[in-house]
């Protein structure tokens, strides 16, 4: 009984919050340009589906492309770092600088240099890159020391050691980086789109939010926001599932 | 060198690590063909360092390590922890030494099966390490060391982390293995009883920096079993080994 309550609790709480919101708006007769009721947001979502779904697709495509590039780049650079220690000392500070400089401050500059689409992609890439890189570096280094010695004892080549030992050892860390990077890539894309939207350019979800804001179309702002949240949740769930599927047979974190 | 020259010979071996720590000093040690030699001493006295030197994994700072065969003979190494690859099945873990030498799984089949047979795990070839008990994992680790049919088997406190019943069982298994394999064994332990039960010769180590303080030949019946453990000869040898350790460490510090 308590178990069932535990699984139901978050859904119940969510439904209650929505119901409360709906009731409050109706009782106070709050105008939609101040706060739309959830039912109106849903209706807007359906009515504006053509515009919003196209925008969602743009944002999702940018996010996933940025994530793919950040994964490939992060892993490649981590391999370089693992192979040549000095390269890490030389280059890691650059990665840290990119990481600590808020993306919102970089975005306007990128928008000057690049086409809107490319600038948004670059922003999403930058924020996703660092966690993927640092997790991959950590992972490649986390191979059991005794196993490394065992590989040496049997005269394993560097390539064999990488393929059979270091990469599998790094997998849990890499997937963790991907899960964080996925969420961040979406945030990076949204931030850049907002910066672009201020200049009246763009096609993604955040651009639609800015545009609707100018027109005081608050229900559409909420509808677009809902899609952003759903996209973030979907990305997180997808990567959690990927991690569970690939690790549950052997790694304690997914047992 | 002549045929009865020792399989491994350490002469005047010293080791100072990068940290400045002096682990070995003036270590003279011969490993003779066919014997089971125990290195006995409390933790931190340099036993593992000496063992890793015999395997050629680290080089001495002074002195020389030489093998009768000139080059390093075929060696099997077992660590204190099972040190298995958690993502690989039992058979793939045992296959590893051969795989690193370019032997395909199909061609390694017979050797892998034989090694697993020897440690009594033929039925668990497809299991993952996490599905096995601590004692079984240790057996897999031993099977992996046997896969290349080594001339020299080096075991570094392999049973120290196991409960006593499992340890007795594995001690007996090791004795049986020795009968059928005719390998030379060097066994590191801090347990006086284990050293007497298993070995034909014991070398006690001094406190760090380690060297051999005393050699004790173990007189034992052809068949070592519970009766041997209960025999006066066993007790007497244990006393001699303990006394040697006490002389090296003083009464209070004796393990
Ligand atoms: N790679 C290393 N670098 C620095 N110190 C080490 C290293 N390996 C072992 N030591 C130190 O050398 C000493 C002897 O270690 P070890 O040979 O493992 O002892 P034992 O196996 O007898 O417990 C210990 O104090 C240990 O901390
Ligand atoms: Mg040790």
C-alpha cells in the first residue's frame, strides 16, 4: 500500500498543483495575458502545433547535433590527454575558461561572427563539451591499476589496452558525462536562441518564446515553455535508459 | 648457466621509489625450479615489490634480477584482489592473457576450458564476475594466471581477503594444482600457518627496507591435508617461522 502511494505520490502532487493553478485562475478570473490556465496552455499547444512543433524540431536537432559533436570531440580530446600527459596541462585551462565563462555572455559575440544557426549550435556545443570531456578523462584514468599491470605483464599493445581495458572502464563515466551534457546542450541552445531572438532572428523554441513575448501572447509562451521542459525531460530519460541498458549487467551504479 | 641454477635469482637488490621511500635493500633470493617458496612478513615490508620485480613489472634501483632462461619465463600473476574485468564473462577474463598474444577465442578454447576445469569453475564460464562469490572470483583469477601454462606462478596474498573456511579450501586447491601442474610457485603471505601449510621453503622478510632474514625448509609429508595441519611437525615449523619473525621485529610487532 505504501509502495503504491510512493509511486503515485509525484503524479498526484503534480495533478494537484495543476488543478490548483486552474482553479485559481478561474476563481480570480485572471486574464490570460497575465496567467493562462493550464487548460488554455494545452489548447494553445494544439492550436499552434504547426509553429511550435517546427520550432521544437529545430531546437532538438541543434541540441542533439551539438551533443554528438561534443561527445566525439570530448572523447577524442580525452584520448589525446590520456596518451600525452603534457597535452592536458597545455589545453585543459582553455576548456576551463570556456566552462566558467557564462554562455549567455559568449552568445552575442558568436552571433556577430556566425550565422544564427551556427552560433546556436556553437553555444550548445560549448556547454556540453566540458562535462563530457572531464568525465571521459576521469574515466580513461580510472582503469584498475592492477589490471593495467596485468596487461603489461602479457605485453599488451597500447591499442589493446585502450580497447579492452581503458574504454570499457571509462564507459560509466562517459555515460554520466553524456547525461549531464545532454541537459546542458539544451540549455545552451535555448540561451543562444534567446540572444538571437533579441535580434529578431531564429527559428527554435526559445525564439518563439521571445517573439510571443513581444506580442504579449502569454499562452503561447507557456506552451513553448512546456515543450522545452518536455524536451529536457525526454533527453534526460533517454540517456538514463541508455546508461542503464549498457551498464546494468556489470556496473554497480545500475545494478 | 647450469640446469640446476635457480629459475629466478635476485642479487643485492634494492628499490627506492620516486617518492624516496626505500622498499628493499640488499635482497638476495633464489627461486628454485619446482619449489613453492613463501615470502613471509608483515604488510609494508616490500614483499609485493619483490614479487613484481620477479615478474619484470618494475626494475630494481640497484642489484640484479636474472632469469635462468635469460629472458623472463612465462609467468602467471595473481593479485590480492581478484582483479577481474567486471564487464567480461568468466571465460573472457580467462581468455585475456592469450587474447593479448593474438590467440583467437576459438583457438584459446581448449586452454580456457582446461584452466577453468582446474579451478572447478567449468560450469560458470558464461557468468559475470559479479554473480560469483569472493572465493569463486579468486579462482577465476587463478585460472586466468594458468591460461598460459606458466613456468612460474606468482601469488600476492591471494587469499588474504577471504574468510578462513574459503581460504582453507583454496589452500587445498592450490596444493592439488601444484601436484598436477609442476609449476614453480612464489607465494606472498603474512600468515605463518598458510606459509607452512603451502610451501616447501619460507623466506622471512625484515622490516622495511626488506631483505631476507631467515630461510626455513618445510618438512612435510607427500600429502598435505588436515592431518598435516594437526601434526607436531607442522606446529614446530610454525614456531620456527614465528620465532624468525619475532627476531626480525621484536615480540610486540610480530604478526
Ligand atoms: N609504486 C610505489 N610508489 C611508492 N611507494 C610504493 C610503491 N609501491 C609500494 N610502495 C611502498 O613500498 C612499501 C612496500 O610495499 P609492498 O611491497 O607493497 O609491501 P608488502 O607487499 O610487503 O605489504 C610500502 O610502504 C608501500 O607503500
Ligand atoms: Mg603486498
